[in-house]
């Protein structure tokens, strides 16, 4: 047992050896994160950081929401009554009424990311990382300036003048700061865009496709200047506000602003980098096909700034959210009757429910874009899912109902269409307006279980034409304006306009509404044109019934009547968003927008 | 409302599921072989187990230096572990005994000690009895003379009413008022049992004596009890900290699979809330003294001395004791101990023949309560009301509503109770365990194996949980100084779920409309709610599965060296290695649902159904694994010194290091061409995916404890830990955590003994300590970036993104818990009545919280946690227990309760917030609510009071709190009630009458409240309680609001007091009623003992909720009510 006696000593020795000689035991490193030092010395990581800024650009097609800005204006009706508050101007500084797009907090977080890069650059901390590649560094700087301008443009469009933050805050900084004037904000944004345009390549190629370009910077500048020249920021939109400089210009140089907007748009056109997609269709049908494809294709020559998607990553769920319930889709946002009614007749005349011919067959002889954008009762779309197919083998939208004679019971039976609120298929998901969205939805995708792969087009060349035309109209250059409006109309196989003055302005505004429908423009247009009181009246739709004929057969042509599906109302305070109560509490220097 | 278990409503499916049972038998067989092998091995090593107890074999090395016989015997008793019985007055005259230190048997030692005295001795089990050696050798009487004697207590006071019974018979007597007795014994070998309530029973062998005086010791068993404390044990009598414990036995007959579910109501100071009853996911949230911090409030779990082990999954029958450290006594665990510590020790071997214990439990479970939903006609009517309020056409005609109501056309106008369609009347649970316990002086063993199975309440359920576990605890004596312990425990946890999560299932279930059909007449499932989700199918394996298997292995090797160089010194080292391996598999396959157009019928006039494939169009598989390792190495040096029986010192110092690592791996494939093989290789090559990550942890620390007591009267303890944690920056890595406690055992004072004799034990104690809580995301001191969602460039090329995860807080450190506690504890009536009470005041500062209440969002900062919060949590606990025996009826009753209330003392408050909204001064996690003060009766009522912008008649009235004439965010008021109860308690009763026994636990909680929202409206059905008596134009004086649609009406989406429900409850938590089969019967069938019992959990709940369990949240798997039958066999 001698070994046992020396055992204690042995154990003690062992214990002390193992326990005491590991001073670096606690020196662990996070294995699933990147340290600040590692990040900013490696161009690959810096690029990944910049990619994350792109990710925070508002994506209306995104995950589970797919809530377009059209639901917050007279373009689309949302099935959820919760949008009632927003669309009745019942916003308060505690409640944004269901608005789930970019807002103050999210945008300032993105601004910080941009400032982080710009500050590192300003302190020459990036030079070591880019020692051999100035082109790469310039490109990245250009992207960051572009993105910062994009975020500020969104802030300014919603809130008016906001605090311009260019510093990277640390924990111990003083955080209180004042709102800058609207004019200062626009100048700041335009400066960033000029810097970006100077640094960025004209086009991006290969795996950089999708990054900001010189064209994107100039096109965004054109949009910013157009918005800045508009009524909202040049007239007192909300009476009696004590800080008018926060909401718009207080000087009188409006013509110069229109000129700047015009020049900026022209600069994009003159780049020669973009064209309208298929500008000269041979027929109406070809135009419909072109205008449908244009939003499904991965790339067109019209694209200026887009965001790509892969179906697997499900970041574009518009098919699921907006598709008809009869396809097992959510039918949450459906085109409003007002939008549908604003599509002109093929001959360029206005559609009207008071015109008996129009009212009897509202879906014939309409603007080709109507057929490309809207799923209406009787429109042929795509085959139904397997379990619905036997109920409706043709793939035709059914938003009406059929009165049928039940001879056995000697009574009328009403058979609801598959895409209605009384459908046997997920009826609680059906829309109320009688229409579904076709534009932007890829019919080859099964939205129930897959995302879409078609890009979100933030800026396309068509908008630049329209922006240019608007500035020209405001500068009384009608002919120049008509030239560009008519290029858009020709592409849609619509007759050219020869109007001028107020008529041209009205035609232009309708053209913009139709051409850029459901592309998140209308929300801003009704505001900047100060026409919101006429837009927020009611959401309309149609009631469609295939009536029982006197001989007890069912009519083959439905009776269609416009209906109101939801009330809407306007209060001028809603021209600008409220700054949230909490934010004002945290930052005493902030001034609230009028009416809140 | 009272919900009483109607036993008759239970369905008892007696058919055992063959597959599971077969698995079980197989497992039991294997375990039994294992046990047998281990037992045989143990025998081979140890020769004869029973002989080892013999005083001729037990060895001691006693050193005596001119001492009295009495102290020699005392010393021998202490060192040998045998109880030596003698009569003090008889041994008193003998002195001057010396013995050289040498290893001898106890027998030899006794012979030497008694060589000059007129005593003989004999062994009775663990007792050695000294008898006066008869002077005369002529002592063989034909008949035994009557035996007389006097029974008195330790102070010499005579004890009347002591029962004196001849062992093995019913023959006996009791002592008279003077404590005297007289009894006739049949022969010299007769044994007498002396017993009296509050005193330790004694078995004595009078032999041939005619007179035998007996001294009964007060039954201070409870005081002699040792309790487990950090890194050791202490006598309960000298403990100065606030410690509660429960022994394994009380937990073992409760039919809970998960040990965490058995603790509610048993330990004062422990708040236990069971949020879900889903098999495999039904753990109880445990909080010691409630919540103390805004961050992580979970206590530290220490199992068999190793920290950070998981408690769930531990086999309840393996548990010897469970102890909670509530105050500064936990400071020995330093930076992880601020939320208290739960110490669990498992059973170990005992000297003696192998004892085999086998238990079987078969239980039936059902939810404690299920929501009652509106029927189809009511729901249809309510949908029409929604349309009415939206100026839309009604959905259903009166005729259609009538058809829903009368069931005349059940296929077109069904009335489906979805809960009935999805849930079966009861589901099964079974538990079986076998253990062997025994040992000899040189090796002791405890070996156990268990199997558990738990089914879910769904019909055709894909959900179930099963677990198989084993434990081997060995203690070996290598020499007189060196002991070796080897513990090995392992278990396999098998979780099976359908591919839909429990959240999806319950969401869909609540959403499901009574106007939709669940099953067609031919048994095929009806259409979905959306996305193919029909709850009757979601709960089955038709949609694939989500399985995980966890393998947990825990090991520890302990070496204990006593008296290596210095007497009283001992050294213990532990080396523990724990490993957890989890393998998960999610298999998603298409499924089929059946739709009917409502018109087409086949030749047999049955609906022509359309079979439609739903779900992903092709199977897809995700496989993931997680591998966690943790090793703990420590060394403890213990020194015990008693100076002249007055100064007792115990010193412990230790050093410990822990390192851990975790690695995960996941892989994904889709486009399987068939669902018949669920392996990765069979998947398509497109879009396959994989991922992996890892993390590390490390801790190093030094700790110690110093106990001092003066004659067991004045007690003092100091504990500390110098703790280093990898979580913090290098300069702030180590912290010092001290704890001090003092105690005064007043009952040891002479004045007390003289005057307040009926309180035989009374102690005052107090403690203060500074503990830490380091449970935050590590590396907050580093600015860091991490990969986010990929961004797509060039049409379809995914590129990495690297968002900022957080900015650095270089000064981050642990939270500091300043815990103070004062308490009393005592015993009366010789231990029959026990009591304890504690008051505590915990001040937590440096709480890590985000400063986002005051930092404006224009900063764009992703804030790190900063040490800014301060929380005060104070309260009291008490426990009162009484045990009594009246004839054959023994009973015990104990009541415990604890109250704790926390309030935020300081934290980041948004400036400018009105007083009634500030969270400072209020409990943590308290929420702001609009004050619901009624229902707008009509339009005039709306116009007459400030209201939400679009309010209408039938809406809930929000109070204009600040009286500014409008309802906005300023009208919200902070509520002091959170979902954590402030008072919890339990009443436990143990009853025993002859062979029958019962154990009943009532448990309750008060002070919690929680809002309940449903997905009612166009989206889903209403609760019957919300539908009944709602406001309608015809019922304008209603107290319930009009029909709404979820998230659409302002009061149905914004927190307001209308939806807040009081969660107070009292429930019959556990009941056990058992029968101990008499030994005459068990002996015949070769058993040493057998019990059969019926038990139950959550049988009755008294609360104010109609549709939900007070502990679970609305949309989760409900808590279970269990009824169990059990069998417990010993041989």
C-alpha cells in the first residue's frame, strides 16, 4: 500500500499543476462575431458591411408583410380594418395606424451605418485596407453617400426637415439636437448625391449589379428636386405652423427649383445609359405582354436602381400577400376601385360608371396597362392549385357570384366565386374590392410556399421621363413635356396626347398614377400635389352578380356596380408624420409637426 | 370558478401502446443485466457485505491518553461510527485509560478499553451495548423474572406514557406517572422497544437483568440532519444562512416526469410557474425569491457539486435532496449566484445488502382547462355584426345561420368544436424505474435506470416525449485515508413533434372556425384555414416531423483524502466532464386535404371531394446537431478543529476552473424525389445548404468558507468567492463576492433551557452578502459585427451582409446583488412542531440594461447593456410544520408561504414621462394600460366622453386619465401587476393510518395578472365568454364590448385593462393515496416491501379564468391534469 500513501501528494501536485498554470484560460474570443478591428481592415468585410446598408433600404415586398405604400393611399384597399386609422388621418404621436414602412428610428439606424463608413474614411482608417485599390474604395464611398441620401430623402418626405446627423455617436455623447430646415436637408441630400455621382461608375457589372450607380444617384437627385419643388413644400400645407421652414421653402425661388428638377432629370436622360423597355409595341396585346414582363424579368434596360431577390430567401412575398384567396393566397391588398376606374379607355377617353356602355362592360377597351396590372372578374390568370382545380379548371378569376336555379328546391341558389368573401376556399382571406393585383406578381411562383424572384424596382427610367415632364409642365414647356409623356403612352399602346395647360397637367397626373401604379409613388404624389382631400374619400370596389334570367338560366354577362368598401377621410395634419412622443421626450430640442 | 375533476369523465385507455411497451421491456432488461453485472462485481471486490459491519472487522486507530472510560467510549463512538450504549453512572468510576495509536478492530479496541472494567459488550446492528459483567457465573434462571425500570429524559426527568413493547410481538406496557414500568420478557434474547413522541426510540436487550433504567434522548433528528450547502454539508442546527430543502422522497410519488414540475408549493421562497404542458417542453420556470433583475433571473443549478447542469431530465427517483440557497450563503458561488442556487444531490450507496427498488407509474393526463368557443351559429352572427359595423353586406343570411344552429345540413353548415376534434379525452404517461442500492465498508453503490414516456393530448398525435436514463454512483475506500467516488449518469431524451410548431398548432386551433368542417363523413380531413393548415392534420405526422434526440452524459471522479498530514484536514478534488449531444431532424413533406364545392355529389349522394396536395411541393429535410462540452475541475481543502468542545472551527478553501464549448452544425436539402427515405443523401442537389457555429466559455475562481461556533451557541460563517469570468473585459474579469452570516442558538442558553423548555430549539440568524450575476451575452465590451441576412446582387447571387451587432461598452461588469436576510427557526414539543421565518431585502445594482429610454433614436445606436439599473426586492417567507401520532394515526401538516415584491429603484427613464407612467418605483416588467372603464352604450355616450378617434357605440371606454379631453398615449397608466405572482404558498399534509398513507399538497399563487388576447374576428373564432352578453344594438347596456375583429378595433389591439385577467389561483397540486402491503403478504411473494398508490396532479383549480390555465399563456399547450396509478416494490 505504499503507492496509496504517496497518493495525496501526487494528487495535490496534479491539482496545482492543472489549476494554477493557465493564466490565459479566460482569454476567449467570440467565435461567431467579427471584432471592430478585424472588420475595418478587410475590404471583404467592409463590403459586407455596406451590403447590410442595402438590406435596410425599405422593402415593400418583404417577409410576411408585403404591405405596399399603395395601401396607405387610394391605390389599394387593405383587407384589415386596422388600416382604417391611417386612411382616416387618425395618426397620433403614439400611433402610426399600421404604417410599417421606413420611419424615423429605422432610418436613423441606417444613417448611422453610413456615417460609420464615412467617418472611418475621413480619419484615414480605411486607407490601409484599400492600399492597392482606390477604385474599390471610391465605389464603396459612392454607394454609402448614395444610401445616406436615400435614407434622408425618405425621412424628409415623411417628416419635413429633420436633424441632419453626420457624426457617429458614442455612448457618452450628448444626444440632443434640433431639426434642420427643409431647405438645408434638401441641400445636404443633393450634396451627398453629387458626391456619389462623382465617385460611382456609370453602370455596375457582374456581381456588383444591383449596387448604386452614377445613374441611380442622378435619378434620385431628380426625384428629390422634383419633390422639393412641389406644392407641399412651397405652400403652407398646414395653416398656422410656427416653424414653416421645417416643412418647406420660405423663399420665393420656386421657378429655380423647377428648373433644377428639370435639369436633374435631363442629366439622367442625357447619360444615354437607359432606355424604355420595348418602347414601340406593334399591338395592344404586345404592349400588355411587354408591360407584364417588365416587372417579372430580372433585368431590363429601364432599370436604374433595383433590389434582386431569390425565391428561396422569401424576401419578396408579394405573391402570397396580394394573390387571390382562391389560389390559397392572402388577398390582403387589392387594387381599389378608384385606381381601376382611372385607367383610360383605349381611345384615351376617361372611363365613367355613368356611361351605360362603360358600366355594362367595364373591362373592355381599357388601357393595356389595366390588363397588365389588374386581375378582374373573368381575367384569365394561371391554373388553380390542385385541390381547387376541379372547381375551376380554367384559371379565371372569380370575384363575382352566380345566381342559379335549384329546380329541386324551387329557389335561387347563390354560388359565390372562388375569390370572394363567400368562397369555399379560405374566404376570410378574400379582398373586398373585387380586384386583385397582377402587376409585380410572377404567375409561375406558388406564393404559398415560395417567395418571388422578380426584383423590386426602386427607380426606373420611366419615372425619370415623368419627373422631367412634370418639371417642364410647371415651367410651361408643354411641348417638351408632351414628348416624354407620349413616349410613355406609346410604349403602352395608348394614343398620344396633344393637350396643353391645365388639361395636360391633369393628363400627366393621371398618366403618372397609371404608369407608376403600385410602385410606391402615389403615396407621395397625392401629398406633394396637395390633392389628398380628394384622394382620401372612400375605398371603392365592385359588386358583381351573374343574375338569374327570367328563363331561370344564369346570365353570362355579369351585372357590375361600384360599391364603397371602406370610408376614408383626410386631415391636413397627415401631410406630415408625427414624431413619436417618446422621441420628443428624449430629445427636448425636437419640434413636433403641426396638428399632433 | 371551480373545476372539479369528474373521475367518471375520464376515459382509461387500457391498451398499452405495444411498440413503446416493448421498447420499455427491452430497456428494462438491459438495465437489469447492467445492474446485475455491477452488483456481482461489487461482491467480488468486497467479499461478504453483511460481515463487513461486524465490529470484528471494522477498524479504528484510537489513541487514548489517560482518559476516563466515558470519554474513551465517546471517542470510539465518534471514530468508529457505532452507537455505544451504556449507562453513564455505571461507567463513571473508570478512569486512566491509555491506548497507543494503532490499527485495531473495534472489537479489539473495546476489549482493551474495557479490560479493567466489569463490562461485557455485544453488537446489535450499528449499536454496541455494554452490559455489566455478572459477578456470579451462576445465572441460568428457569423463568425470567419481571423486568422493571425507570424511563427518563436526558435531564433525569421521568417520562410517563412511554410505550414499552416486546419486539416482534404486540405485548407491551407503558410507563406510569413516575416513569416506571414493569414487563415480563420470555427469554434472555428478548428485545424491548422504548418509544415516545418527540424522543428517539430505543431498542434494548435487557438480558438477564431485573432492572433496566432507560434514558430517552429527545428526537432532535431534524437538528442532527445535515443540509447540503455550497461545496459541502452542514448540520441543520448550525446553519446560519437562509436555506430550504426538500427530500427526494416527497418528490418521488408525484407523477411528474419533469422534476421542475414537482417543486411548486414545497419550498418557501421558490416561485414556480409552468407555462406549457407540451411533452418534452413542459419545464417550470423557477425563481428564487421572485425576480431581482431586469436581466436573467434564473437560479444557478448545481447537481452533485457541479454547476450549470440542467435539472430537467434528471430522474426524480435518483434525488436524495434538493436545497435552495436564498441569501448570502450562495455567495460561495460568486458571480453566478445572485439569483440563488438550487443544489441537488443524488442518492448514493448505503451499507448493507443490496436493496432493489422497482416502481411503475401509469398516468392519464388531460388539459386543466380548455377554452370554450362560440358555436357556428353564434360565430356566423358575429361575423355579420362585424360587417354591419364596417358598413358591409352581412356574410350569412338568417336562413344560413338557422342551418348552422339546427344542424340540418351538417356538411354545408357544420358546427365544429375544433378543440374536440383535435384533442382526445386523455393521453398517457408512464414512468418506470429500477434501482439497486447497497454496499460495504469499502465500496457502496447506487445504480438506477429509468424509462419515461409521455404522449400529447392530440388525436393521432405525432407529439410525444420519452426518456431513458441511468445513474451509477460509486464510493470506494482505497485506504483509511483515501476515498474515491465515481459518478456516471446518462440519459437519452427523445422529442417527437409534427413539423408544425406548437405555436402554429395552437394559433391555428384558436383561429379555426366552427363554420368549417374538420372531417368529412368518409373520415378525410376538411380544408385548411390557410397555408394548408388544418389543425386535425397539423398535429399528426402527415406533414412530416420535427424530432430531436438529446444524449446527455455527466461524469465526475472525486478523490477525498482525510487527515493526510494534519488531523482534521481533508482534501477533495473533483474532475467532472459533462457532454450533451443533440441531434435534430425536421422533415417536411406534402400532405393532402379534401375540399368540397358544396354542391357536387357522387352516386351514393356523398359529397364529391377534391383531394389536394398542400404544403411544400416536395419533401425537404433539415438536420442539425449541437455538441456541448463542459469540464469542471476543483480542489477543496477542508480543515476541522474542535478546541475543548467549545470552539468549533471549520475552514474550507477551494479553487475551481470550468471550461465549456459548444459547436453546432446544420444541413438542408430539398427536392427529394420521394418521401420514403428521410436521409440527406436522398435529397436533390439544388439549393442545398449548410451552416455551423461555435462558442467558448471559461471561468476560474477561488472560494472559501469559514465556520465558527462557540459551543454550538454562537454561530458565524464567512463565505467568499473570487470569481473570474470570460464574459467581461480583461481588467474587469475578476470580482470578490463575500457573504457573512451570524446565528445564535438561543435554546442552548441556560436561561432558555430552564425557562422555555417547551421550545427545545430556537435560533436567530442573519446574513449579508454581495453576489454577482454575470448572465449576459458575453463580449459586450467588444464592438462587433455579425453576418445578417444575405443580400442578392446580379439577379441571384447572394452576398454576405455584416451589420453592426452592438457598440462596445468597455466598462461592462456583473450585476451586484446585495442580499440581506434575517430569520428565526425553531422546534417545539420535542420536534413535533417546526417553524421558520425569514425576511429579506435584496438590493440589486449595476443591473445591465439598455439606455434606450433616454437615448434618442437619432443616434442610430444599437445600445449595449450598461450597468445602470437598480432594483429592490423584498419580502418574507415562513414555514410551519407539525407532526403528531395518535394511536395508529400519524399525520403531518406543513404550511409555507412567501411574499416578494420588487420595484425598480433606478433605471433609464424617458424624461418627461408623467408620474403615473414612470416605471421607477414599480415592479419590473410592469406594463402601461389604458384604463377600461366601461362600454359606450350608444352614440350619445361616445359623444359625451373623450374617446379614441374612431370610437363607436359598443366600444370600450378608455379613461381620460389626465383630463385633457382626448384619449392618447398620456392616458395609459402603469400597472403594478405582472405575470409573476407576488405571493406563493403551499399546504402539505401527510397522513398515515396503519398501512394506508396519503400526501396532499395544495398550492396557490396570488398577485399575478396578464392580458389575454385572442385571434377573434374575421380571422378566427371567439371565446364563448366573449360572445355571451356582448354589446349589440339590441343589448346596449352590456358590460362586454361589441363584436370585434382582431387587431382592428383600437381596444382589441392596444393594451387596456379590459383584457387583463387576475391570475390568482389555488390548486390541488398533488395527491398521493397509497397502501403499504403488509410484510406477511410481501414475504410470501419474496418481496421486502410493496406499495400501491394512486396519485394526481393539478386535480382541482380554483381561479377566476374560464378559458385558460392561470399559469400558461393563452396560445400555448395547456397545463396537464394527471391521474396516476403506481406500484413500488422492494426486494
